[in-house]
C-alpha cells in the first residue's frame, strides 16, 4: 500500500494491512523508548486501536506512516509518565558515575582531571553517531542501566522531545528538579558510552586490533 495517502484517496485506508505495513516499524520505535517487550507490544496494539477509531478523521495532511508514528508517540509518552509516577522517588540510587572521583582532590592540581579520567574523544559528531545502528545499540545498553524514573525523564525530553514545561506539569516536578535529573542522566550516559564507544567505534573492537 502506498505511504502517501492524500485527502482524495483517504477512503482507501486498509486497516487489515496495518500490521504488515507498520508493525515492525512501530514495535522498533516503541521498544527503543520503553525497553520492555510487553510494554512495546501493548503500545503498538493501542496505536492500532486508536488509529482504527480515528481513521474517519484522517484527511491525508501527512502520510499514513507519519500519522501512525504520531499516535504511537502519544501512547509511549503516556506509558513513560505512568512509569515515572508509579516508581518511588527513593528508588533513584546514586549513579555509578557519581561514585567516581575524576578530579584531583588536593595539591596544585586540585580540581583538575585525574590522569585517564577526563572525557574521551568521541571521534565524530554525536548527531551523526545516532545514525549508526551499532552506536544506537550501545546507547540502548547504557539507557538500560539508568533507574526507571531517570530513564523515563530522559526519554521524554531527549527522545520523545516533549516540552520541558509540559513534562514538569505532567510529572509534578519543578524545573530545577527536571534539569538536575537530566544532568545526572547525561553524565551517566556519557560515562557509560566512553567505556563502550570511543573515537567512533566500540571499545571491544579497538582492543582486539
């Protein structure tokens, strides 16, 4: 089925082909955000149900694929908000990176990076790295290591691209608290990626050369 439906041919929408045409795509997106097979499958099923109920209102201003992904995004956002609210705040433990002491504590070098503890060179534009499937795999591994509340916030803001004010309102957190959580996530993710991905390739590959 064509992925470029317009207002003139909206009547040709065929829900019987949705699973075949969009099932794998929607599941891939859902899993990358939720990191849970059951939750990802539920999000896709809810997307199909919502699309079925709303199919008469589809007027072809975007492709059917874009329309489907948009519905899925809302379902994922709802699940992330629920995950955040249902996870006690005391479950957010000290992150591994926060237990490290990368700076000199005394002497003339106090406050400076300790040897081999400073940020590693990534080798290329981080935005271009996201186009690399292997890099995305390691990013997912690092996201998996974050506590659920922090992972939910990071995913909402960075991957779902939700508005910060809306996140604060929906999650009942202050702007300061949101930025603190995001800062903690970014520090831990960067450290994790430095351990697995340096200068544009996996550490394991570099060590084997």
